[in-house]
C-alpha cells in the first residue's frame, strides 16, 4: 500500500497503541460504556489491517491491563466476551494473511474460554511471518519486569546464569516475547498523556504520538498522520549527532 507523504523505507518496525477513550465516547453519545468498547473493537479490526498492509512487522495493542479489573464486573465481563469474539471473528483472517498472533500478559483471572482461544490462536499462527500482532491482555509493565526477575532468579539459583552475564540485553530475554523488538512509535488516543504501565521496558526510546481523538473515532488518516510525524522525528538514543 502506498500513502502520499509516507516513506515506505522509514516506517517503524514496531508500533504500540494504547486504545483509550471508549468509555468517554459512549458517554458523549448518552450510551453505556460497554457500547464504546463494542465500537472500539470495530476500529481495532480496521487499524490492524492497515498496519499490516503497510508491512509494519510488529504491532502491540493494549487490550486490557491488570489494573482494569478494578472496573465494574458488568464492564470487565463484557470486555472478556468481546475479546473472545474478536479472536474468533478475526482468526481466519490472521491465518489467511500470514499474521502471527501472540499474547503478552498473564492467564490469572482470565476466563477459561479466553485462555483456550489465546493458546489456540498462538499455536495455529506460530509459523506465520507476514507480521506479528502482540495482544497485551491482562498485561502490566511492572508485572512483566517482576515476572522476568523471578525467572532470572530461578536460573541464578540453579547455576544456569552467573551475575556477570546480566546486562539489559541479557535481561530482556526474560521478558514476555523477547523476539518482539523495542517500540519505535507509541500512539495513545483520548488526550491522556501517560503510559499507564504499558510496555515499560520496550518503550525506553520510543517516539510518542498523542491525539485527543477517542479510540472509537480513530481512523486510518490519523494512523498515517502519526506515521508521517514519526518519520520527521530525530532519534538519537543518547548520541550527540
Ligand atoms: C480503553 O477505553 C479500553 C480499555 C481500557 C479496555 P476506556 O474504557 O479506558 O475509556 P475511558 O478512558 O474510560 O474513556
Ligand atoms: C490503559 O487505559 C489500558 C488500556 C487501554 C487497555 P486506562 O484507561 O486503563 O488507563 P488510565 O486508567 O486512564 O491510566
Ligand atoms: Mg481509559
């Protein structure tokens, strides 16, 4: 796909999106919050397709955080059903387009059915190479790091790892899906200017792009705008050039 003003050679390798504002979108229309999620899932499907048709290799989506369990049961159980439905509806499309789907997060508290769907979709798409969709569901950035520390601690205890070997590159192998590179471009909708515990480690040098648009109103044009802005950023990684 060719987009005016967008240089295909300068696309980010890894895009992250914090899809925020579903509840406010619904409230603005005088509807229940859950209807915002329903609308949001429609947008999600379209944006996933746009990102991969641009041949961006990695897309991470913040679907549900470990802190989102603080919400009313009505909302969390609706979200779980919606997530299950999303996977089932999109499954064949992912397979058809060679998209690998992975899950970052923990299984605790997730409904059995959702866990089963997650495992199944990961297994069935494991050999796909056209792009990787990293669904961060029941995810927390601090939790990911703490889980990594626990795994590393075990390896130290059994003598598999020596303290001298540990540096940030080495440690990153203990995080969820080490094959997913650092985030290049991080998009957040709805006007909030924060990370909310999303991919803390992999966002170390990412470029941030914020919009006031609520997620259910987000579209391809805005995605392209974010990508164009990204192409004009100067990334230095601490260097002085
Ligand atoms: C993002 O929208 C979706 C999830 C967190 C699952 P919100 O539900 O946070 O919407 P607002 O921020 O309340 O408007
Ligand atoms: C982050 O949004 C989580 C997701 C988009 C899934 P929140 O709406 O939960 O974040 P806060 O509470 O505004 O920081
Ligand atoms: Mg929110």
